[in-house]
C-alpha cells in the first residue's frame, strides 16, 4: 500500500471528488488546466487535513508531476522535494511512498542536469530492491532512469550494467513485450550503439 497504516482524518467527500476530477485532467494530458486545480487541492488538503496528512503529501507530489509535464522544472523539483521531506517524517525513509516520491524528485533533477540525482537514484534503487524486490515495477523504473542518466553523464559502463540488470529483471517479471521492458531494451541498445564498450 502507498501509505502507512495509522489513523488519519478522513478526506471530505467533496475534496475527494475534486481530486479524482483533477486526476482525470492529468491522465488526459490537460496539464495547463490541471495545474491551478492541483494548487487549490493542495491548499485545501493542507487547511482541512494538515500539512503531513498522507493525502496532502500525495497531492503535493502530484502537483510536482503536473509541473514536470509542463517543464516547469524548478517548481517541480521544489514540490517533489517538499513532498519528500514530509514523507520522510510521516512514512519513514524506506516506505514505498517515500521511495516513489524520491524517484519523482530525481526525475526533475535529471532533466535539470543535476548530478546530485545520481546518488539519490542509487540510494532509492538500493532501498527499493531491499523493500520491494528487484522485479517490482517501481524498482525497475528507477533503474531505467538511473541507467539513462549515467550514460548522459559519461558513465557508459555504469549505464550498461544498470540497464542490463533492469532488462533482465523486467523480462522475468513482465515479459519482453511489456512497454517498460521494451523501453529499457531500446535505451540499452542506444547506449551500446553509442558507446565504445558496446563495440
């Protein structure tokens, strides 16, 4: 499950309804319309449920994802960073929710070219492997992100190792025709074709 089992204030029905509507906007790719709605939802969750309520944290992270899609990377990083900080307090370092948010934070850092994304991804991947297992979708997704970024930063060997391990785990878990697995295979092929190590 995403969140720790503890007694929390229930989400008001109207606020839950608005959240689902905003999710529909996000899923439809209507990010320009989704942004102001998510900002309002975050404010209302904070006011009604508190800053460290699981749903408040989830929606801060979702706002970061909306901003990421809009390529407002500084703002996206700030939102994911805030969600991560609160998740550490509410859920703990090794909780799947915290690890998922850490990956989202790293993705914003990757597009900004921030090398600090590498240690964050390495740490997140290590913890996901321990907590979720090597064949979990979140673990494999983080490995793909790390592998691609390592290559862009000049570490071809690290990229090949990471992507190869992700491809093996993904193929065993989901099959070679799964979209995530196919994308990892494509990324690995790009690295091999553009690296002396692949010749």
